[in-house]
C-alpha cells in the first residue's frame, strides 16, 4: 500500500509530505483548494504524461516521491526482482520535471522509463477519476470492465496478438497477390532475355579475346608478307655478320684488347639466329582464314548489339545473365512464398478463432455475474428498479479482430417494463454517476491493486445515497487501502482517516494538507454539511455521523 507521498513545487504545492495508512482515507477541502493535486502528482509517479506548466511558479523543477509497502504484494515483488530493483519490501517511485520540460523517473533510486513506471503502477494502485462515468459511455471502456471482471487478461493478449499477426500476414499476401500479374509479365520477359543471352553464352574475357583474334585475321596477309620480309632481312644481316665474326676470330686479331669485341659480335650473331627462327615460326602460325574472320566478326557484332540493347558494356553481359537468372529465381520463389503465406493465414485464423471462442465463453459467463453484482449495488444506491444487461454483439464477419469475436455494450432500463437501451440514451447524469460507481465498486472488489483511489466519483450524489456510497467505499477499505477525494459529508464521515486540503497565502498561494482528528474533524464534516456558517445543530449532526460511523 501507499505509505508516504512527498511533493515539492508542484502546482500550488510548495512542500507537502504525508504519511498514509491502511483503511479508508478521505480528502476534503474547499473547491479549488487543490484536493486533486495530490492524486495528479501520484499519477506522475506511475507514468502519467508530464507538463512543465505544472511546476510551481518561480521554481526550477518539481520533485515527487511515492513510497509503497510491497511486503505483501507478491506480483510487485516479482516485478522488482526480475529487474534487480527489490529493496526489502519497499518501493519508491520518484519523478522529477524541470522548467525546461525534461522529465526523469526512478524506481528505488534507479533510472526508469515511464513505461516501466506505468507497468509497476498497475500492480500498486488503481485510480478512478471523477470523469469515469463519462468514459463509461464508450464501448471500449465497457468491454475492458467486463474483461477485467472475467479475469480474461491472458486471453485478451492471445486474441489481440493473433489478430495483429493475421493482419500483418494479410497485408503481405495482398501486396504479393496484387503484384502477381506484373510478376507474370516480368517472368515472361526474363525468360526471353535469358534465352537470348544463353544462345550467345557470353563468357568473361570474350570481348578481349575476340577483338585480338579479329585483328590477327583481318591483317593476316600483311602479317605473313611482313614476317617473310623480316626473316629475309635478318638472314641477310646474319650472313654479313658471320663474315665479320670470322675476321674477328682470326688468330692475328687475338688479344686481350679484342676479347670483348669478339664476345659482342658472337652474341649478336646468336640473337640474329634466334630472331630469324622466331620470325619463321610466327609466319608459319598465321594463315589466311576468311571463314574464321567472318564468324569472329559476326559474334563480335552480336555481342555488341546485345550490349546496346540492354544498355550495358559488352564485357558486362556475363554478369547481366547471372542477374537476370537470379531475378527469375526470386520471382519463382515469390509464388512459393505466396502459397506459404496463404497457409500461414489459414493457421493464424484458426488459432484466433480458438482463442476468440474461449474469450467469448469467458465473457458470457462473467456478463451475467457482473450484471447481477452491479444491480445488487444499485439497489443500495436507490436504483432498485434498474435492470442492467451486458450484451455481447457478434461482429458481422469472422475476420480476426483484436477485440475478439464480439463487441460489448452495457444496456440499462431504469424504469419497470422498459426495454434496456444504451447508457447514453437512457441514464441521466445522476443515474450514470451511480451506475459508474456501482461498476467501479464491483470491479474494485475483485481488483488486484492494493491501493484504490477515487477522485470525486460521488459527484451528483447526495442524501441517503451518499451515505451508502460511503459505506461501500468503507467496505472496500476493509480489504484494500482506499483514498477518496470527496465533497460529501456522508462519505467523509465513513473514513478511517481524514485529510484536509487548504489554500494559504495571499501573494504566494500554496496548498497545505492537514490530518484531522477529534474536534477538528467534526468542524470539517460540519462545514461540508452546512457551509461556511456552523451552527450547533450542524456540529451536533456532524458529531453524530462520525460517532455512528
């Protein structure tokens, strides 16, 4: 339960720190004194959205800390332990907001996200706002109330996740199926282009090799004639040099001074012999081949034409063929993927129908029980003739829906013999407030949060009905910690504890929170009964209410 709340520089609060206790605690005060500020600040600790305008004027930041005793809250302890945040049965949620709009959250001194604070907050407290009866007109709120009462949280998650998975698969299937005609046309084009390329069968290095061969065959006659002329010239030079070498080898030329000359001449003669032999071999390798030249030109022309057609370089044709083959394979795989998606859609829809059927069954069983419990409570709230019917309205088709197979609507008949109709068409403002309170009391009775907070949920209710409201809230306080912001003396008198909110100061206004006991509490209940002017009879009535409670 909540054991301490400390607020610094928030709205009209300068500094406030209050210890809280088990049972029912009532918070009262004049309109505008700041009764709801305490609960708004507590909401920030459990993940509500921050607004820098809520910082007290002139302050640099607001600082709010809420301390909870979780020694008996097994779910909260497990949540903290899983995240290494446990602190010997205590949990402190802290929130700071700067004037620049920066917001930070902490759990037991460790930085935390607002999502974490909200998750943990659901295990620590449940806040019922003063406008809860307005949201009760909406079907999502009604559906959530029934599902909570039915303990269907696990099924709701399964139904929602399965429906979302089905929708993702359906979108992917629609996208692929819609593109099937384009895919067929593309496959036909790819098959034609691949067949055309495979006919030529371009290979890496083809262009370079063909161009070299074309150059050789196109110039064969010139090459052969030139090679023969070179060979003849080399042979003539070789014969002349041979005579020179013979003169150098004469004994009369033998000396150290001519040694290098003889070696140079001999080496030159050997090179001329090799040049003559190489030229002869080259000339013999070249032949006139008109047919070979023609086929080479034709292949080169075909490769260049195909490259221009695909707007690529001729030497890129082998890679183009690989790319087109890969694309065709992927399109063929797309058909397989479409079949796999269709199977996954069927399986997911089957799983959703199973979860949705279980949820429908659980809702159906809980609807009657919840309606009966609410009508019992409404009987105590002077609406004994009221009939509540919780209708399950099947959706028109069986398309997987995150909400399940049906919507939920609360129907009410406030007069005998009348047919139940939607709340917004039947119930008046006062009736709606009482219906909302009855639902919240019944729902709170089975809730798992150890702290219940009711912010002026008794608005529009007075007299004996207000006393019953106080009794209902006091009854809740016997099993859970209950905090109630109220304007009703009959409700305030039922509390185990009483806190008074007052606004002090003239130039710098601030709110103060004071625990009331004894005569001070009698004075406040008397003020709530009779206004600013207290009479002896009013005080006597207030004393009697407190004593009877």
